[in-house]
C-alpha cells in the first residue's frame, strides 16, 4: 500500500465542524484547491470569567474592560513584552526638560484611526485635557493627570505636557488616547451611547471593535493598518462565561482557545492533557480582605452600614493577626501563589515591600485573643465576644458566590475568627450585588484584590483620599476608602523622586504605613494560571519574558502576538493562500471543531479591578 503525506494549511470557521477524508495515490505532488470553509479567517477565542463594566475608556475600570481599551487604542508608551518597562507606542520618543517639569513626546506620523482619519498629537492633547476638565473622564485613570498643569500640541507630531511638580511615572501613562473628532461632540461621558460600537469602534490599536453584547461577548477584527503590523489572527473574540468550570469545559472541547484565572485544581487537571498547553506565571495582582473601618466619601461624609466596632484599630489588628496567610497560599491557592505582604507584588521587585522587625505580623491566635481581652472585648459563655457597647461581635464577610477562591477563603476565615471570639456571617453574592454593596460601603469584611502596573503609583493611588467616591457615589478609583495624610504625603513624595533607589524606599514606606492601619490584609499574589489549545495556537507573546503571562498583562502583547498553529509552515511554503498538498501517501482525517458559549459578568470590587 502506498503512503500519503498531507500538508494541510487551512483556515476554518469558528462555529462549524468540517471533516475531510482524503485518500489517493500519486507519483508526484499535486496542488489541490482548498475547500471554501478553509478560506475563512483565523479566529482567537478568549474565555473570560470576569465581566466588562464599560467599553468607554474614560470610565472602564474592570480588568477585562481595561484590556479592551488596550486592544482598541494605542497609548503614548506601553510596558514592553520583554521587561514591562516603558517602550515606544504612539510616541516614538519622549524627553523631559532638565527640571523634569516639561515632557515632550514625539508622536509618530502615518498612524490612522480605523475610520481613515490621521492620528495626531492633537488627539492626545484632547484626551488629557478632557480628563483635566471633566470629572467623569477621570473615572478610570484620573490619578495620572492630577499633577498636570497644561497639555498642548504645537503641531501634529509634538505633544507637550507640563506638570506642577516632578512626576516620576510620566514615561508610563496608562491612558488610552482617543480620537478627538469622535469624542469631542460627546458632552456626557456617563451617557450609555459612549459604550456603542459607533463610538468605541473607532480606534488605532491592534484590533478594531465590531460587536458587543453585554454579558455575552466582545468581538474585534484585526486592524490591518496597525503601525506595528496586523495581528496574525483575523478576528478576536472575548467570550464571557458564567464560571470558570464552564470555560474549562469549553477549552477541553475546543470551543475556546485560551483561558486564564484558572483555579489551582483546574490548572493541575489540564496539565499534560492532549492538545492543551498550560502556563503559570508570576502575577501582577494581589488578593486581600478589606475591613470597613468607617468609610467615607471624598467629602469626608460617612457612608455605608459597616459594623462600628471596626473603627477600633485594635480590633482590626487582631483580625489581621488571626488570618493564616500560609494556609491560604497552600490550601486556598493550592500552592500556586506567593505569601502576601504589600500592595506592590514581587513581580516588581524594586518596589515590593517585605515587613521587617516590628512591622511583621505573624499568625498568632493566642496573641490576637490576648489583644482583644486587653481591649475590653469580653468573651461570653458561648465563646462570642461583645464590644464595649454591649453588641456581640458578628461581622459580615462578603465575596463572589461564583468564585471558588472566595468560597474556600470564607470557610477558613470564618474558622479563624471564631477562634478569637468573632462570629462571621458569610454573604457570598452575585457580582452585581457585591459591586453595589462595596461601592456603597455596605460591608464589614470584603474579599477583593487588584491588578497593578509596572509603575508603583498604580497601586498606591488606589488608597489615597482623592480616590474615594464623590457625594453622588461616583468617580471612585479607591480600593479600601483609605484616607490618611501620612500615606498621601508618602505617595506624593515618591511620585516626585528622580532617584530610583530613594523612590523605592519611599514606596515601601507608604506600603508599611497602609499595613500599619489594618484597613486591609494582603493575603497572597496568586500565579496567573492559564491554558490554551496547542493544536490551534503554537504560542503567544508573554510579559515579562521569558516566563510571563499570556493574558494577565499590562499590554496587548498576548493577543497581538498570538500565532496560529501552522502559520510558520504556511510562510515556509511560499504561499500566502490556502494550499493542500498531497505527496505520496496516507489516509488522513482532519476535523476542525467549533462551538457555542455560556455567558455572564463580574464586578469592579474584585480581583478584576485595575
């Protein structure tokens, strides 16, 4: 019997099943026309188990929403794939004045918006000036411009930003630049139409938004005119799943191509599976429990219904001491995490804070009990303490009902606090409900977490007085509602430091001050646990390299650098089309599987926030 070698370079639809059985005998290679189905575009399907609050880049706060902005809009600079340090993007170069109060950005020429209009420095100036003059425009990234004095565009390729004081993060402004001709006519940035494709569909990034269905999906097409060159896939889909287990099943079935936010159990179960590759990378996120210490808005007006006992720092410190972080790393995170300390993760080594000496708080139930005894929290016969006013110590612990991490964590925390005389009422709720409660201050303890960027100010600014919501409950970028003059002064000081070593020292001092007030407890830094279909994609660009994350990035490199399986072979064949070659051969069955998806969303108070 003769042997046949089939060299198949095909493009397949995302929702279909194509089976072809090719059998023939030949004495020489014969090129055949590819089937019509194979000429459809390459699609990258990303499973999301987190939600999208807005497509509007001025108001988008969730991590997935922020990523949408990174795919659609270019930034002045972007953290590089290799080191996550500042690299050129819309700005080819940037130069500070000798006093570092004036920054001049050279905007690249030739870039175009997806509607054909040229991208100029005037678009960048418009973006920043809108943020300076419109409170709603500062919702997502307002901390970057609070120190700006003026922003001008003397010509189409020159952007000049003058700051009031030295600002150390000027080379990494995490602000998407929008087209002035689209956004200038929009007066109300809270208008629902700012999430319409007609508005957010005009971009200059690697992908262009084409379709959005809330709680279900976001679809993009490759920007063929992108200045770096078009992505290697023709279409990108973000498919929103109700929970991670449904997304994992879709990955196993080949209905999605890549997934992140895997639980340790899911990640371990996918290791070694056929056609699936896994990736574990250091995280840029931290997990925490926030304590409602009597939170206020930015007018210093009390909000919410937190237990007033938590205003006592002695009680808060006892709670922090009663939480066993090592057990959380080992059993809740399945060992796929590092022990939590400060709000800057160890992936950013220079700014990561490790407590020393008296700063260290070690898990010690006996010491926590003693501290509460001395503070006057008396244990009753049932083992539950009462506050000095006579009320029993019962605290609500809120978190995500659909997140396994929260479910396991809640069980452990409930047991630890019971051991020190505090009853915990677990209230794991829907994402929307959790968002509503925490935004309004209606919680006692809340399971949360945030993504951070390479510049440490992205983490510090979440805990400033200015980050708190206004009297209408809007404009918040806060994590903990923390407002402390000493912390704010340290945050401001590090932002003006030009010496890297001194800045790092100040950043660590700020983290130590935050930890000393026990308004939150940083539990861990979970690894980014990801998996992808290795039969569909041969690789992705990670950040940082060589062993970084695919999707948990402060950039677009993962989806921009996605390489479909067989792409290299197609290039080697010298053919830009789809070709099937039959050489002397064998019988081959090629089956390409697509699928459908399950849908949901998530909230901005969780690990999704950025």
